C-alpha cells in the first residue's frame, strides 16, 4: 500500500511539472449548441465527444472534405490599428492616438482554417476520420511604448478511429435502458510556433510579408478516449474519460528550411486524462405540426475533477431544434457566455455556423473573446 501511494505521488509530481498542450478545436455543430455533445448521436461532431456514439448511429456517413473559417471580432480592430502603426513606423507618430494604444493593448486575435482534409466513414459500430486544422492566436499584453504578444500558430493533422457496441444490462434494467460503450484511438501530428513575448513591431513585419527566420516544433502523440452512454425513451446519460492514459506529445525542432535541429531539445507536453459527464432530454414529434421533428436539451460537465480553474467554466448548456427535416437551430451557454448556431443538411453538403465566446482566463467574465465559425462539409 505504501509503495502504491509513493508511486502515485511521484506520478502526480511528474505530471504537474509538464505543460498542458493547447486542445484540438471543436466543430461548429458542437460549439453552437453550447459545447454540449456527450450524449449526441445524430450529427458528425459526435465523433469528437463520446466514443459510445459509434455503437448507436444507424445512419452511414461518408465524408470527403471540409472547408471552415474561424475568426473573432478583434481582427477588425487589428486592421484598423495596423494602418496607424504602419504610419508611425514611417515617421508619422501623430497617427497613434491614446484610443489606438488602448485597442492594441487589449487585442485578442484568433483565426483558423478547418480542412480541406476531412476524409472518413462512419457507420453502426465503427468509423474513422482523417482531418486537418490550422489556427493562430495572439493576445497582447501592455508594456513600455508598445505591447508584446503571446502568439501561437498550429497546424494539426489527426487520424481518429473508433469502435462502439451495445451492451445488455441484466434483469429489468435492460428493458428500459439501452447501454452503449466505445473507444477511440487518435494519432496527432502537430506543427507549431509559440512565442510568449513576441514584439508588436515584429508582428507588423510578419504581416507585411517580412521574412520569418525562426524555426518551428513538430510533435506527435497517440491518445485514446473511452465512453459509455445510457439511453432511455427520452433521456440519455453519457460518461467519457478523454485521454484516459494521458496523451503525451514528443517534440523536435526544425528550421525554416525543414531541417531537423538536433541541438535544441524540447520538453514534452500532454493532454491530461479528463472525466466528463452529460445528460440530455429529447422531445420526439411533439411539435410536428410546426415542422419540428426533434428538440433536444443538454447539459455537460467537462473535466469534472480538475479544480485548477473556476468550476463555472466547466459547465455547458445547450438546445437544438431540428425543423423542416434539413435545418437545425442551436443555442446554449458555453463557459458562462451565450452561443448560437444554425445548420443545414442538404444532399452531399452540411453547412454549419456558430457564434461563441471563449474565456481566456481562469476567471469567468475576466477576458472574453468573441468567435465565429463557418464550416462546409461534403458529406453523404
């Protein structure tokens, strides 16, 4: 018993010294519904939420490609300030006003491209997906004269495969509750450049087409998620353990000519194991005369046993209405902020749009960032 306690203490100290890796992005059909999806079983975004969904779906999905765009409102303010900063660099210091400096000191820029790679197949019991994402983030911090920025650029190439199946509960429970379990395995390739103290003048130079002379990191990780889902007539309950054996990234450094730099060693990063819980209630065919076939209300708790951040940031609320057979309207509360989204499922094409706010700090309401996502996916 003492040896086991010592082992877990050493493991805890080891993990606490490792930096957490930036998470993968959520698709628009999930984030538009408040980030809920642990009990979802009827949309493509369920692939990322609960492996048990592989055992539930009876509808086959074949995905060819996807094109998505991500941006936030501060991007518009950045371009307003860009002209004035450029003018100051040319000698016109009168172009920088106190209002401009206030905007620059509080910039929060996030952009991204989802796809075009999204090749996969999903049917009852099994599925896979090969996809890619590109995204950048920039958060300015005040300093003398001009601020500096916490900057990151990421390119992800991910292969995900999953298996799910139905399990019969003993006695009477098996008659009123259907139980499903599943597991996914994911292989992640990530290229990234991070600089937590990037000068603002260097940012201007990069945006203006200046040469980028610094290298980048290339890392790989293999992870796995497991999940259960219990479905009654109208109520569903889901449980997942994401990255259940911790997903570690090993990194190598490369220069701008894609040459390996063996002299520069980089510490590993990881996704820690997280326990997640979800519950949903579905209204079936109650509003058919209004063209509404399904109306779902969902509540999720994400990373329930991690107390490093305010617990309110872990709560997700969402609702989704399916109407006229092909349209979906979504709304929710994500980390304390409202979300909304719309979707259309037309032959060979899924269209999803979402608006949400990301909290960049560990305190609700302290540092919000408004984001927009538009995704078009060839799917049939």
